[in-house]
C-alpha cells in the first residue's frame, strides 16, 4: 500500500460499511450466466481502482444527513458508469498501462472492449430503473450524456493551441467532473427535494472533479510512470492540449511555439513527451495548472462550511487535499 | 424507391402520423449546442434506414388498442438505441458499406464511433427517464443488456462449427430479436398492466426479429451486394458461423468440412465468401435456414389471431411476409 493509498483508506473509513454494500451490489450486477461475459467481467474487477466516485455518494449523503438504504446501490451505479467509460477509453486512447493491469483492449480487442463497456452501461441503467425514485436515473443519464459530449468535444479540439482556458475547463470538467458532481448531488438529495443543498454539493463535486482532472493532466506531462502507475505522455500522443501545455505554450516565444506544434503533429515522431519537455517550460505550466487546481479545491471546501461538523464533512474536506497531493 | 421500399411504405402507412412525431422527437434528441456533436449526428441522420423498430411500437400499440401520447417517444427511444448499436457495430466488424453510406468509422475513426454510440445510448436513456411510466426505462435497459450479452456471446463463439442450432438462435435472437420484442411489448402494454398481452406481442416481436436476422444471415452468404445495399461475406470474414453455414457444414463430408474450416481460419485469405460458395452447398443451407424463418413468421402471425381485425393487425401480419421477402 502506497502512502496515498493509506491516506485514501483513512478518508473513506467513515463510509466503509456502505462501500462494502456497494461492492456487493456491483458484484451481483456483473454476474452473468454467460460464460463469455463472466470471463470479461472477472478481468474488469481488477480495474477496481479507488472507487472514489462511489465513496462520494456515501460521504455526501452522510455529511448532509441524507442516508437511505439505496445509497449503496446509487454508489454502485456511479461506479459501473465510471467503469464503462474507462473500458471505452481504452478503445480510444490506447493507453498502454492503466493501473498496472493490462487493458481490456490488449487482452481482448477493440470489439470486446466496446461491447463490455456497453454491457456495463446497460447494467448501470437497468439497476437505476429498479430504485424507488427516478432521480438517480435522470441525473445519471444526463451526466452520461455530458461525459460523452465532453469526450467528443475533446476529440474535436485536438491540436488546437488556441483553446481558451475556459473551454479547456468546460471540456475537462464535462469529461471528469460531471460524474463527481452527479455523485455528490445524488448523495445529498436522493430520493428528491433538497434542491439547494443538492446544487451546492453538485458544485463541490464539479470543483473537486475538475481539480482531479487538472492534476491528472499535470501528471501526464511531468509524472513518473513508475509512481503514477500508468504510462505518461498519452495526451501529447493523442494531440490533447491540456492546461499545463496551454500555459507553457502561451509563455513560449514564437520559435518555441513552432517547435511545440511540430512535436504534437509531426507523423511517426517517437517519445513526443520527452521532446516536449526539452523545448518549453512545462514546469511553469504545471505550476500554473496546480495553482488553479488548488483554487478549485479551496472553493469546493468553502461550500462545506454550512454542513454540520463530523467525520463525514471532514472526509469531504480532506478529499480536496488528497486530490491535490496524489501520486507525485 | 425499390419494390421492397414501396411495400414497406404501404405497411407502415397506418402509423405514419406517429412515425412523423417519432422523427421529430429523434431530431430534438440529437440537437446539441456542441458543434462537434452536431457534425456527427448530422451524418448519423443518413443512417436512418427503415425505422421498422419504431413502427413496431406504434403498430403493436394500435393493433392492441393501446395508444398513448408517449408512444412516439418510446418509438424514438427504441430507434435511438438501435442507432447506437449500429454505430458501435461499425467499430466492431469493419463492414465496408452499410446502406450505401460511408460508415461513421470511416469518415471519422473508431474513437468517434464509440463516443457517438455512447452519446446516442445516453440520449435514449435520458429520454426514457422523462416518460410518465418507468416501464419503458426498465424494459429497454434490460433489452440493451441482452443485446450486449448476445454480441459478446457471438464474439466468443466465432469459428465454432459445433454450435447447436439452439445456441445459434439464442445468440442471433439476443442480438436482434430482443429489440423487436421490447418494441412490441412496450407498444402493447405501456404504461403498464396488460402483462399477458404484452408477453404475446413480445413473443411476436422475438419471432419476427429472429426471422429477420436469419434472413440477414442468408443474404450475407448468398446475397448480391448491389441488391442488398451493403457488402456481403462479412460474417465469414468475421468468423461468424450462421445458420445457413451451420447447416451446410453438417450436410458436408469430412473433406468439405476441413475445407470450410480452412476457409474461415487461414490467415490473409482473400474473398473467403467466394471460396466458401465453391466448397459446400450453401444453397441448401440457405433453404434450410429460410424454412426456419418461415416457420418463425408463421408462429408469430398466429399470435395475432386474438386481436381485432383492422389495418394495424393486418400490417403486423404483412410485416412477417416483408421480413421473408426483402432484398432477394
């Protein structure tokens, strides 16, 4: 267990029983009589990861005094949707290593990864239609749509060095923060009512999620593969202009800018990230991006001021620090 | 307009106003402020196709005296789900031509096709959560799951000449007939109740859908590309053992069987379908498969006996003939 893992384990401690129930629900959902599906979902179980989104549903519920028997199921649905996006992402960007487990699309093929992702989405929606209130179905179907739109926008904006920070945040947020926001909103207001509190927690989730994505984008340009636990430099390979790169580009002179564009776009170029580090000041770009992430976390933490103090509120607060400090 | 198109147009005539409303709903659903998404959905509009599944919702509703203002929206959801599976199928089997429109994955790439399919699924589920009854969400989330399981099973059973006819029908049915069955069931019983009638129409949809898939599988081995409107021989390229091939294999002697297995599996072999036609009696396989399709249609048509006579019941009945006679 790394120090970051240990810190996260302490953070989610207050909702461990709920997380255990969430995992039981997830396991039931991916049980299939079909042997072929079973083989695949066995593998996906190893993707398990931090289950931060599921924990957010439970923490946001407890911290706002809103807990129901269905919260663990909602957490499971959120995690299944996240799992589906991960599986489909592996079709997308060909990341070679993800959490040190061979990707689905390397053990099987693109075809299987598409189908498995679809299966997980369908399972998640089927489960959500069994809940007593329709709020979860509605919020999560809409969140899933936004995630897709964010990914499509991101693909359309590849190689676009003229991207504004605002559009970067819209896209990075749609892609990642949407599900954090939905998790926190549902935790705080499922099965219904409590709109104002729901909106506040939704904003909290959005800000924490966006900060998480910004840190992720920083790790991809300056992180160490052995520490991060997945390959780095993928965004550069995929033509994605992330916040640290955007800032480094703006701070660069014309010669450097031309070199950066060339490194992103020249066909067949090897190890683009190493070259990029050589031609511009990525460290300053990362500093700028991390300052923005810290700002977002501070905003998010302020939103918790109105909640009653206790282990759950403190865990949500500490999650902000965790997002900023992970994996460096 | 081909004779088949004209026949279909006559068939769906009794539900034209509902289909018009269905199309309006679909257009609203794929409208997006995102330019990148708009570009893609414009293209998908050309996939429109026969919209048979949407028509089934409306026809099953009218034929059973069960019509609501929400039937056109349900028809739209069913069509959006079908569209999503088509878009993801293009990632899967690399079919070169589909309805004479360049595939999404050729105009864009696999990545975009995955995202667009996900977007369409999410739109469909979001729309279903806005309906007054949850029956549509439930039936369609479960149907989508079954479709995925069918596709995964099919991928796992590639090159398996020992497949039983029963397993072939389970897989072909899960993949195609599931959505026909869900369309007919929802038409007959949405917003709820009417379980028995729903089950009967569901069986009707299953049988018609399975017959449709069997005919499709026959067209892929003996059809004419110019008439069928999409490339043929894809199943052989993809290693799928379909009913006509299964029957031809069983009727073949050992030497022929070895030749068939070789044609399916030898790497780099060109135009497998042409060679397959040379080494075995595919015509007899097709005759056998079509006899089974006719049997399924006859069973399906008998299920309509209890319904009141009228244009909608007659259209459902005639749809059986249409499925058998299309595109030869």
